[in-house]
């Protein structure tokens, strides 16, 4: 994982769990636990994400890429963010 300083493009806070999701110019989506001050999960993309939103339950996120939305499941038990659907090509 990259350790440089990159701007955060998007951020959202979960309503029911102490989670914050961020997307940055370093092409990573990260899920943070703000009570424990730790990173719960992360995922690298081949392209930069411009916005991100987390479901109130904390089990799903939506990632806004240049020309599509990617819906993903959050698996906190094994620290993974898994792709499950794409809504595409908004050109």
C-alpha cells in the first residue's frame, strides 16, 4: 500500500457503525473505524475514484468512477471489499 500523501476525493460516514469510507487520488478505497482508530479494509482500483458512499448498515458501498458506479460488499470479518455489481458507461 502506498504511504505517500494524496488528497481525499470523497468520504462518507456510516450511521449504525463507527465507520468512515474514503476514496483518494492514490486509487485506494479505505474503510476506517473511528472508535478504534484503525483501518478495517482497503481495496486498490486501476483508476481513480471520485466519490464514495456507505450504506447505513455498513455492509455495502458505492464507488463513483469516471464513467460508472461500482457497487461493493464490505466483508469486515476478513478485511475485504468485494465487487458485486456495476452500473456502467454514463458517457
